[in-house]
C-alpha cells in the first residue's frame, strides 16, 4: 500500500466553539490509527461570529494537516461543503459535521470498504431514536416524497457523511449549479456504492444550526432541484379536472333534459371556486419555484466567497 495517499476530511462549521475541541480530539484519534494515509482536514468557517475561527487558527499553526477556509459570510452548509470539495486534493474525501453526530470512528470502516473497491461508502442511520418526534416524522415523510419524485431511495436516512472517491468528486465538481442540494449532487454521478450503518447520536455540544424552516426549505430544494415531476403532476391534475368537468356538464344537461331537474347548489359552487382557486395558486407557486431557480441560475453568482485561507 502506498503511503502517500491523502484523505480529505471536509468539515463545515457555523458557530461551533463548543464542538470544535472535542471534534479535533476525535478526528486526531482516527488520524493516528490510520497510518497508511495522510489526512488533510479542511475546516470551512461559514461566517461564524463566535470564537471558533480564532481557536482553530491557533491549532492550525502547529498542525500543517489543517486547512481553514474562512468564508466572507454565512453562505449555508451546502455552499461551505462545496468550498471544501473544490479545495480538497485527497484521493478520497469525507464530508463530516463537527458536532460528532457523524461519528469519526466510522472513517476507518469507510476506508476499508473503499480499499475493497467501492467508489462511495455511505453512512446510513439505522434509527433516529435520538431525534425528536417532529424531526423523525418529517424526515420519513420527506424521504417518501423524495424517492417518489426523484426515484432515488438510496439516499433515505443518509446525510452528507460518506466517503467519495476522487474520480467521483471530479465529476461532482462539474455540477456547477447554484441551487445546491449536496446530498443529491453527491449521489448524482452514481458509481459503485456501498454502505455502513450506524446509530446517530445526539449532538455532543452546542445547538443545531438548522431551524425547522431551514430544513423544510432544504427539502423543497432537494425535490425541485432533482425532479420536474411536480410540474408534470399539475398538468396531470389539470387534465383530470377537464375530463371530470366535461362529464359533470353532461350529467347536469341530462338531468335537465330527462327529468327537468336543475340542481341548485350555492355551497357546492363556492366550494368548487375555492378549491380550484387554491389549486391554481398552488400550481402557480410550484411553477414560481422553478422560475425562481432559473432566475438564480442565470445570475450566475459565485456559490461562496473565500475571505482567507490558513495553511
Ligand atoms: N453548518 C454550517 N453552516 C450553516 C449551518 C450549519 O456550516 O449555515 C454546519 C454546522 O456547524 C455543523 C453541520 O453544518 O457542522 C450540521 O449542522 P447541525 O448539526 O446544526 O445540523 P443538524 O445535525 O441539527 O441537522
Ligand atoms: Mg448536527
């Protein structure tokens, strides 16, 4: 086995002063155990306002394996990950959260699977018992909808935490879109995929940086970035509506002609108007979502701005 291969760990963080020290401990243990490889640990400071960056800068002075990318503001985890991927030079890269919810001690198993020939090794959560009911329900609902629309069920219960071979990463780097749902992008090229399962722990320190609204937005982003089925779905509903209306018109006409029976229906009319009015608005909303995406893409702004690089 060659001793010069590098593995890039990519760790975006946003105000993680409580988590970073314990994360560094854990990751250096893994580094010590994995003697066949050099580790390059790329931290991306996603606009932190606490002492995270200063702490890391001090550590990095004495550790040349640590690279810090300081973004000019908070661009969001997806953008921060992208910055890390663009910078990484490793033969394999591993995105990881710094709150130890992605246990670093899985990295060795990932590497073993990679050595046995897989290009991607996913870390799959075997349960979500450590998460609250709302998050569990919404996650399972999301994955159902996602695999329905996108047709990709491999991604259920996996996060960004995975090992990805260099040749896959080079293909992912070609995906230049500005709407970045990383989990989808990381899986998009395919390649041979294996998985290991683990129990996801609670956050070791600090608080979650994702509000429910942020997650909802990310989920929406995921579906609309990888599927145009919602648009087709509305065409289907529209078409069904037309067929039903024609049938209904015939029924009304027959009732009148055969039985001289004209159906009165104020409530029914109001309901129909409300129903189809809302349905149309909903459809326009979905349309708007896609137009918004086109708008953002055409502006072609950079995904992130690196203010400083340390090491
Ligand atoms: N994170 C980031 N930028 C953000 C939000 C989060 O870099 O705008 C980082 C965060 O510091 C952590 C990882 O993304 O390392 C996952 O975030 P978090 O643990 O808060 O999410 P959760 O696990 O609760 O979904
Ligand atoms: Mg977390």
